[in-house]
């Protein structure tokens, strides 16, 4: 059957089901009609495919780590991102992945944005050309892409609720051109909407963005998926042009769609269009997945090294370079011995590439290593710092391996992160990922915005007796158990502390890190 025939043969329940993920990484299948599921995976600069049987998305298969977006952009070379994309496409298809979640093309507007390393540039033209190259490379290998995060998503602070107020000229001259270039030139299979509001409406239900601009003006022919947990009002989202909710909500939003069609608040024709757009990509991906997959890990690692060299920028050389054989070099910073590849969350890459110390030994370098500062905690050791200074003074050349600590010490129980809310250790927030799929809806309560987040846990249920209260500088988070698998999160944003009931103030002894 063709797509039109399949849509006609589907029940209302099956149509609604196809508009949400089966789990964290898969769409839903309809076996009776031969509709397969497809697999998506993170991968703007390295494939993050969760191991079979694991509950931790960061417990990923070994993959090649390519230069991050900020490094690739320093090359000013779309051919470079195309080569990178082709390598990632080969690796993805060999790993059973049909859609790669990238590239990330949001414009850098503030140095404080926690995901700037993933994004290409402050320049919309450059970002668009590089993104187009990346998409062309990936899709040349029979794997789709999902350009993200659409749109005006240039900060991480309160990104689940922030409202990007942007005038039309700024929107069309700065925030949208990279997406427009990529969509028109490279035709990505999917687009991923962002968490934030844009001029008052959540990106996941923003008709001017998802339909008027993306489809009508630019001619986008694929489907739009949500960022993980970015859905606000599911029915409004479908009407606005959001086809696929990721991850699935355990049927919660499927039922909302069914009810809306049955009571006439959602036109069945609109739902049919959404299903057809999903099926067009699903069937294309399934056909291409049957082709032989060839992937050479060693060759692609050499390619990654080559691309990293082409991305390097030398600002000024005062005689330090090139290094000479036998020259004394001081390596300072724990990342020299225990490197962290890329960032956390969707940028995490499990690679076996060697550390700087290993490379130094292999190349017969005279290297002295001083930790100086640790990689796993934000803490200054004065004695270790002085050791680093002494070693630097004695060396002919110094290399500093710096980065943010992977663990933030604090007393917060929960991390509101990239893909929802992650249950963590009591005194540590680790940048190691998340464990749950999230469904979100928003209601107004006085002057406060209240978010309800339903998490389908992939770990043993919490103690039913405990109410956890977490106070943040910008809000209040309440957590309690609904049943064996469902946890209810109530997040009150911008709630003045004097409006919080005294009992809750007393119960909340936790602080945000």
C-alpha cells in the first residue's frame, strides 16, 4: 500500500499512536499494516546510540568523536561538514539508526549559552551553509537528519519556559536564516522544535513557525518532531504542525488526540496529514535501511583527526610552535589524562580515542603532567595549583587542558536538564544523561506558570511516602509518586517565596547547585 492507502486503513487509535514515540529512541510500528518503527539517535558530532538492554542513554556503543560544531565552524568549509556528515551517516546506518538528531544550528547570541559548543556560529550565513553541508553528507548515506532546535533557542537558562521575544526583522535576519538555508538547500528529513516560547507561543505549538514559515514559505516536506519533553499542549501542537512527540508519553497524549478528534476540536484531516508526513519518512528510511552498511571505525577516526586539524585556528605564534623533539612540555589539567569528549547529554560520545598523555608517550615527548585542577569536581587545591605553577616555570612549553567539572557539588536532588528531569545522587549532579521520557502540559495559576511533567521511569519506583520539595532561585519544584511507574512533578515558576506555604518552606532544605 502507498501512504494514502495506509492512512485510510489506520484506525484513529493507530493514527494517534504513530504521532508519538514508542520509547526514548523509536517511533511506533503498526505490524498489521506492515508499518515499521524507525530508530533515531543523537549525533551532531558523534553517534550516541544506547546499548541494547541499558537504561542509561549515555551507556552508548563506541563511536567516533568528530569536531564539535564550534570547531567545525572555524574551518569556514561546508565541504568539511559534508565529509563529517557522510561518515556519521555510514556509522549511523551500520548501527541501525535511521535518523540522526542534528545538526544544531542555533545562533550564538550570548557566551553564557551552555550549548554554544554544539552550535556553529554567530553568523547566520555561515551556520546555514555548514548545516546544509552536514545534512547533505548524512543523507547521502541513506540516513535522515533532524535539524535543531527550531527556533530562537539561544540560551539554556529556563529554556523550558523562556519566551524569546523577537521582532520580525531580527527573526528573519538572524534566528531563521540558517534553518532556511539548510531546509531549502539540503532538505532535511525532519526538523526538531525547541523547548522555549517564541513571541508568546511554545515552539511546539507555534503555527507561524511550524506551518506558515517552515512549510508554506520554505517548502519543507518532512515532519516536525519535538525536542525530548518539549510538548506543551499536544492537540494544539498537532494543529500547528508538530507531527511527532518524542519520547512517547505512555499513551497520555495519544488519548488527548483521540478525544480531540472525537469531540471535534481537532480536524481528522489535520491528523491524517500529520500521519502521512511521518509515514513518508518512515517508509523511506525503512527502504534505505535494507542497503548494505559499510563502516570503518579506524578510517573514520583518522578522518576525525584530519577534520580537527582543519578546524584549528592559530591566533598568534610567539615562537612556541612547532614543538621540537625532546622539548620539555608541561601538561596541566586532569583532562589531559582523562579527556572528556564533547559535552554531556545529547553530545556525549563514548569513544576509545587516546588521551593527550597517551599520545605524548607514543610520540616520545618529554612531558611532565600535573593535575592542577580535577576533572570530576569544581574544587581548587592550593598545593596542586602551586605544583602546576612550578612545573610551568620549568617547562619550555605549557599545554593547559581546561573544562568545566563533570560533577556539580550541591544539595539538589533533581536536575532539570536537556531532556527533562533526571533523578540524581543526593549531593551530586552528574552530566551523565537522564532516565525518563517526559510529557508536559502547562496551565496558568495566578501569576505563576505551572508545569506538570509526567515521567515514565526506567528504574525502581520511589518511596511512596516521600514528598520532595526543591527550591530554586526562580521557582519551586514539588515531587510525589502517583503509582508504581508514574511520578508527578509540579514546577511553579517565578513564585515569590512569601507565597510558598510555611510547611513547604520548612520541608525544603535543598538548594539548587
